[in-house]
């Protein structure tokens, strides 16, 4: 039970609830008979559970009520999980947007070093990932780890998850320890192309995704090489001019 519920404030029930909590955990050590003070201590002690419960249910009214009572929007439970982690993990973009507007730390990590962005990616919610990215969320994962992740997804044919990772800024260029990458233009040390594996497994959606990305990458490489060649030619021309007596 929280301090507020979506249907409105219920003072009598709230008071009875906190009185029972204060009595059960024996807050006599506060040195006061002030029930308001005891109730405040109780609230601060279990706010993490209350906020996380509201976030998990998408109860924005409940979250607003807890925050008005002094709760920290980025408070975490014993696992380091914050309301933003849970809302992102549920793919609840409205609750995510509300928490960010209230000042939630977009890059806070839980005890497993996971961020809300990783929860949003795992949930396959492009909307949540986009919202978090727009507020400064970023991945702190090595390109090798990301390469392994992307190759696993490519092998499983999970194109939806790959799209979400791409929305988070992850390139299909990232490779694993064997040089394997989801891109069509690269081969691994076994001379295999991921797009060939996808075609062999009948994963047509993934084949199209990899092929399109490969074509774009190839075009970018050609453009970059052309630019470098032009710069080299200009540099040689300047050198030759400087040698003319």
C-alpha cells in the first residue's frame, strides 16, 4: 500500500497504515512520541518499494503523490533498481517520460551495473530507448561486447532487438573476437558472411536488413576513399608547385 493511490488520497487509511508500521518496527529510538515524525521516518525507509511498485504499475498519480511527500525520484531499492529502471523494463514510455521530467538520473546503474537504457533495449521498446537517448542516456559497453551481442542476435534472427540496439547508437560494424560482424561487407576468419548464414537459415528479414546496411556501409567507404584520394592529390600538387623555381 502506498501513500497515494490513483483513485485519490485516503487520509484515514494512510494514517492507520503508517501507525501500524511505526508500531511494528518500534521507532521508540527516535526519542519522541510525535507520530508525524515517526510516519516520516517510515516513509523514507520504504519509499523505494513504494515508488518502484508505482513505476511497475505505471501509476503516475501514485508516483506524483510519493514525490510530493518528499521521495527522491532516483531512490533505489536494495538491488539498486530505481523507478526509471522498472518503467523502462516495462516499455512504459509515459512513465519514463514522467520520471525524466521529474529529474530522474538517466544513467544511474543498479547493483548489476545495468542502466535504464539497457532495460529499455532488453524490452525491445524503441520509444523508450529514443526517450532515454534524447535525455542523455548512453551505453558504456566495449565494442567487442557489443559485437558479441549483435552477432548473437543476428544468429538468432532477432531483427527487432537489433533495430532497438541500432536506435541506441550501436553500429552493425562491431565485431566479436573472431572478427564476425552482422555486416554484409565483412567476412570472419572462416571466410563466412553473416548475411549468408541468415540466408541459409531462411531469415529473410535479417537478410534484407544486413544487405541494406552493407550497401550503405560500402557507399560510405567509397565516399571516404574518394575524399582521401582527392586530399592526397591536392597535397602532391601543392608539393610540386612549391618545387617549381
